[in-house]
C-alpha cells in the first residue's frame, strides 16, 4: 500500500512539474505579448507666475495601452528635461527636480496629470520625460530580483517623450 502511494505521488510530481512549467510559459508569453506600449503626450495649459519665477503648467497623458513608469517624487512631479530654443537650435537646459524623494511612479493607460515646469528663460522650450513600459520583472519582489541571473536584472529600455514647443508669446 505504501509503495503504491509513493508511486502515485511520484507520478503526480512528474506530471505536475512539466504542467507548471507549461502554464508559466503561457502566462509569460501572454503578459509579454506586444500590445501598444505606453506613450506620453503633452499639451501646454498655461503659465503660472510665482513671486520669483514662472512655471509652465503642462498636461501629461498616457495615450498608450500599458502603464508608463517614470522616476519622480509623485505622479504629478516627474523628473523632466528641458530644452530651450536659441538661434533656431535646441539646447538642453538641464533636468528638473533635485531627486529628493525619488521613486518609480506609474501613470496608467488613459490617465493624465498636470506637471509644473520651471521656465528659466523667456524663450521657446520643450519638456521631456524619460519613461518605460512595465515588465514582468517589476511584479517580482526585490529579494527575488536580486537572485535572478545578471542578464535578467537589467533595466528595460527607456524612451523620452517631448512636448511640442511652448512659445514665450503665450506667457503673460
């Protein structure tokens, strides 16, 4: 009887392991299926004057079908890059925000947020936010990620979405 039970348990493990692997592979392929990736779109709202500086208020919307992941201190405070137009050419003006309270933030598909961008010069500017699509790796606990082979610990590719030029004549 005991031998019969051990044989039955052995068969279940033998059948269960390949079945679990097959189900895992099917699940991973469904999760990684190529859909529309996240896409950030910007639209200028207005300028906001503070006592010593001017802010451009810009709406950032995820027009893609997957969540966009970016660094910032909150959904409405992404780390952004600014480009200023000078003599018909665009030059980088640096990155906004200092990094205090930095974390990865998600903007889900269809969601929008208003961001406030510090405008340092009275010239046309563009706002850019570096983002990436979420992956299966993002769902794993950090303790598991650290135990993965090095090639699986990489960060997926990122993209920068830029706004259309924000013209200074709209500043009042």
